[in-house]
C-alpha cells in the first residue's frame, strides 16, 4: 500500500476528531489487478478498503487492527492508473477508533465508495 500512496496529510478537525486525506494511485502492474478482470481490470474492493486502513495507520502514527467495516457502498470502479482521493474522519471510542470515509476519483470528483471503518488499538 505504501507504493500506491502518493501523499497523505492531516486536516484541521476542530473538536470532531482526527481528519485526513490521502491520494492513491494503483498502477497497471499492481498485483490486485491480476485476474480481476482479465479484459477489463478494476481495483478490488479489498484493495480500496486496505488503502483506507493504511491512511488510518498514517494519521494515528501507529499500527491498528481492523475490527470491521459497515455500511460500505461501492458506487464506481477504479481502473489502473486512476488516482483516488480518500478522506477519513477518525473518532476515538474507548479502545476503538471509528472512521467515516469516502473514496472519490481525484480527476472526475465522482464518488467511488463510502462507509464506516472500526479499528482496534
């Protein structure tokens, strides 16, 4: 995931929690495209969700475990060499971090996915 992450940054959050965004680019040679699908490669949902976790790890500056995702809606496909922008707002709840995230195509500004993630640690 480190190779795909072009850049990330923390954003001003006020009292709402820890907010950040990251730009990701999955090149045509990314292993996740293998077999998904042979004539029209698209980025698997699991790779998109792994990018969300990667961004959370960077923002929190420590490794976190994945507790789960819920309410995730996938609305569009990501093809090789298409930049995506991930935004996340993390809030702490006892020993868990809850994150509301959105994934959009950077160029077209169209929504790819959104939902909630829960991380441990």
